[in-house]
C-alpha cells in the first residue's frame, strides 16, 4: 500500500471535520423524517384504515420500479463528479452532466407515457376492491409523474453529493419533509383521502426538485449543460460503472417494492400494511446509516483519486463501527420493550397483535447489516461493486422465490425470517469479504474491529434493560418507556465512547468541545 504523504496527513483534521459535518446534516434530515413518521404513521392508520394504508404502500412500491430505467446513471454521476472535482476536470464534468440530463429527460417522457397507458389495467393484478380502483389508478399516475421528474433532477442531486455538500441536501430534506408531513396531516384532518395525499406528495417532490437545482447551481455555478455536450463516449463510461449499480437497483427494488406485491398476491391487502409498518421502522432507523454511507462513497472516490488506499481501510472500520454502535441501542430496546412501544405507537391493539411480533427478527437482521453498510459504500466508491451487485440480485431472486413457498405455509413471520437470513448472508458476510479482498486486509480482523466491542456493550445493555423491566419499569406508558430508554442510554453511551470511539476521534471531540466553550467564555 502507498504510504500517506505529509500533505495527506495535514488534510486529515479538515477531512474529519468535513465528514462529521456532512454526517450531522444528513442525520438532521433523517431525524426530521423519523419524527414525521413517528407522529404521522399511526395517525394515518387511524384515519385511513388498514385497507387504504395497504393500497398507499402498494402504489408507492409499484411506481418505485420506474427507477429500473435509471440504469445506475445516478450513482455513476455521483462517483464521476466526485472524481472530476478531485482531479479538477470541469470539461469532463460538463459532458457528464449533459449526458445524464439528456438520457433522463428521454426516459422521463417514456415513464409518463407508460403510466398513462398501463394504469387502467393495474388494479387487475392485485386484490383491490372495485370502489377503490379509480383512486388506485389516479394515484399511480400522480406518483409516476413525480418519479419521472425525479429522474431528471436527481442528476443535479447526485452532483451535489459528489461535491460533498450534504449540508445543502440536509436542508432540502428537512424542508420537504416538513411540507409533506404537514400537508398530509391537514388533508387527513379535513377528512380527505388517498387522492389528496397523492397530490401532497407530488407538490412536496416538486419543491424538492426546485431546491436541488438551486443547490446544484450554488456548488457548480460554472457548469454547462447543453444537448450538444452530451456524448455516446460519456454514455459508455456511465454505463460501464452504472450497469452494476443497475443490477443493485433491480435487486433492491425487488426486495423493497416487490415483496409488497408478492404479499398482496398471496395474502389479503392489509397484510402488506402489517408487514411493512414494522419494516418502515427499520427503514427509518437504518436511514441514518444509509446517509452516512452517502457521505462515505464520494470520500472514498476522492481518496482513491489521490492514491490514499490505507485511509480507505481505516474509514471502513470506523464508519462501520460507529454506525453499528448507533443502531444497537434500538436493538436492545426493541427486544425488551418492542411490543409495548409498538402498541402505544399505533394505538390499535388488533393492528399491533398482527404486526409487532415481526420486530425481533427484523431488528436483529438489520443490526448485523448495519455493521457492513459502509463496506458496501466503499465498494461503490472504489468502482468494485460488480460482484456485490450480482450477489444482491441472487439474494433478491431467492427471497422473492422463497416467498411464494413461505407465505402460504408460514405467513408473515416466515417471510420475515427468510428475508432477514438472506439479508445477513449477503449484505453482511459477503460485503465484508469483498471489501477485505479489495483492500487486502484480514476478514476476521476487520470484522472483529467493527463488531466485537459494540455487540458486547449492547448485550450488557439489553440484560440491564431486561432487569429494569422485570424489577421496576413495565413499559405500559410513554413516560415509562422514555425513562427506561434514558436509564439504558447513560451507561451505554459512556461505554461506547470509551471503548468504540477511536482515541484520536475522542481527542478531536474534546478539542472541539474545549474550543466551543472557550469561544462562549470570550463572548460572555
């Protein structure tokens, strides 16, 4: 491995500060989404009912398949814009963006035409009541229009990510989340239904696209996007990287959006809501980790452009360990107080009884995967994600095929076990092996540095929490649950900071804290 230069060492504090700032902004966006979902989801279930919630989730899952037309161009734009920025090649950036916009515009027109032609026949594939079919068709048209426009504007968003301006993206996520959530609450409060929610979704997305373009112009004011700069040679470069991302997109869409369709085929439509409501909790919890991965990918691309591979391996260990440490308190808490929390959250005992029992399986599987999420991001940053993308496709096909066998015999619990097992085998073990092979480091050493200390601390915290539940706090009310969580988090946070955070990162934290306190004293 190439040794790190003196200049690279000088850049490290700045890189650490920029990385942490980007992560914090992405987490603010995630926090806005989590707060919104926590408050809005149970209200939506109460106002709409199980069937309409199932239809809403089914529509969103169906239109997500339009992202297959992306062919991985968004990830190629992100990776290549980060590379061109690091190498100071503005002409290549102009060609990249022009090619991406040209392709996306053509495909967006195709999406809208496809939705208009096919939406009248969509309800025949799923068990949607006759009275709901017109709403189902209209929702597909509305959501399709939103996603079609998103294909175009995501080129600009990918460039902003490649430039590592997640502070701007964080503000956009927060703003649009507030607008969307407020709008949905108002239409439900006024007694409106699914169609009104669809228009709110479209309006919030249009606002997001406008703000994304303005942010792009702020970070790349001299970028030129014209049809004559688009080229087949750049298209080929984007395809050579994006084709493997396309395989990942196909697999992810099949896993995330295909399974509701499969569940809706074998079981009543409300079963989609029973399965995907706890899954949404996992999505919101892992979204924070996913946003860290978004920061990791362009960082890795920049490090590789500057030939600093040893720092990539170090980034993998720290980013994975910290993400796992942040996720594990949720695991400990939901394994002990999961049913109580879920029941209070949805305010529907029958809904909780039909759904909450899936939480333990889902939360354990997602925790294991959380410890390798940044390894996957590293593979994408290196441009070495070909094998992983094929393994993810195999996971998706096996899971989807297995659902046809499992659902009629073992119901939703069997589906959760199957999906969780395949997820751990592929996105944890395989991802860990692949990144260790690319970085030429030991698999067992890499995995141990990530998992050992956080898992031991979380196990002790879980046992402590179980003792609290048996001896003191039953968890029948929100104040009891909050008190139990706080009591657990105090020792967990102290132990994690001491044994999971690297020494130089602890010194960086204390240095920043001392600097902040000194500034406050000088102002006072």
